[in-house]
C-alpha cells in the first residue's frame, strides 16, 4: 500500500515496483489522478515524468498500464503551457506515437487526444509558424520514417481532433512541407503520408508540396518506391482543385515523364500510373498544358515499348490502349 494522494510516495512506488505491472498500474492511475488535480506539480516532477516514460517502455504489451500512462499525459496536455514546455520533448512524443499504434482502441484514442492537444498548444502559442512547432515537425518526421519502414500509421484521428480545435490548416501544411526529408526511406514515407493527407487538408495543394515531391523524384531517379509514391502524390495533387497549375509549375509532369521513360519500364504498376497521369493532363486547361510541354510522341513510343514488355499485365494493356486512343483523339 502507498499514499495515493502524495506525489513523492506515488513516484517512489513506481520506482520500487517497476518490474511488477499490477503495481505500476496502481501507481500510474494515482499519478493520472494527481495530474488531473494539479497539472503543474506532476509536470515539474522530473523523476516522476522520467519513470512514467520508462514504465511505458518496460511494459509495451500491458494495455491497462499503457492506458493509465496515456491518461496522465492527456491530463497534462490540457494545460497549454505544460503541453508546449514539457510534452513537446521527443521522448514523450515517441511514447505517444508507440501508444497510437497499440492494438487497444482505448490506448490509441487517449494517445491521439494527447498528441492533438500538444499540437494545438503549439499552434496557439505566440511563437507562430514553423519555429515554434518542434513537436509537430518531430511527429511528421517520425510518421514518415515509420511509413518508410512499412510500419502502418495514421494521423486521421489527430487531424480530426485538430479541426475541432480550429487549428489553422495552413499552419499544419507549412509544417508538413518543412518536415520533408532528404533520404530515400523517409522520403517514401513522407510521400505516402502526403497522399493520405491531401484529402483532409486542402492547404497541402500548394507549390511547396509539389516542389518537395519533384525534388525527391529528381534526387532518386532509380528508386522505384520513391518514383511510385511520387507519381501517386502528384496524381493526388493534380486531382484537387487548383492542383494542375501547382503540379505544372513544379515541373511535376516532366518528373512523371522521366519516370515513365526510365525506371517505369521495369515495373508494370508504375508504368500504368504514369500513363494514366500523363493522359489525364490532356484534360487540363490549355494554358496549363502549355506550361508542361509534354513530349507526347516520346510518350507514345514508351507506351508501346511498355506494352511489349508486359504483355501479360491486363491493367497496363487497358491503360495503354485507352491512353493511346486519348492521345490520338486530342492531338
């Protein structure tokens, strides 16, 4: 037994029984209760906060322990100053991200809420813009890295919560573009995340997102994952309102044309995506098409070569025939 109303004794119990999940759960529930009553006292207790994160790492499969820890962090995140000052630490953010991948719905829900409150606190701070968004930048980069390693992640619930908090979508988009990586693995994850987020945040249909996409494609011309996700991202951008102009200004069509004529020949799925994209550009306004300056005779030649290489891929053959018919009809 321990005094659940005494912060020092609660923390001491966390330290003494860190190897015993049932005792850890009791202590973390008491800590969450104390955090609800006095945010500042708990947040300023360095040993207690450090031990909370340690317990989360020691017992990743203990759902009740994880839930109690996330509730404590969520209570702390209700105070904006605490959220910005204490919870924007990358160790806290990494613990929240791990919890957001939990198999337990309750754990994911509370971790999402805590993460959203930390981001909202940053967005509402006086240090507006990217300079004051170290937590959000870390979250975007960590999400991209996880996706690059084929670890399933989702920001859907967090973005939903942020919309309810009236967080500026432009601020979110600016930070996401700032988080664009330069490496291959992270680049694949960032592009995958961009495809998912465009539908939720129209502010991402902007020159910065298109330029970051084409930069990654140009930097890694022989990377099939980068080229595939890059074409998918440009396709999503172009399908959005105002998207064709954004993609054209960033030389996105040329990037797809390059992928189409090089590494795309080796992969039927990428080749199909490139054909569909390049043909769809024929439906764009004429002034935007002029910006693209697509070499359609070369596109036709590459399509014919792709058809010969992938005779058994029905989806490519259909896309190629439809594409050739469209090009002949329009040009």
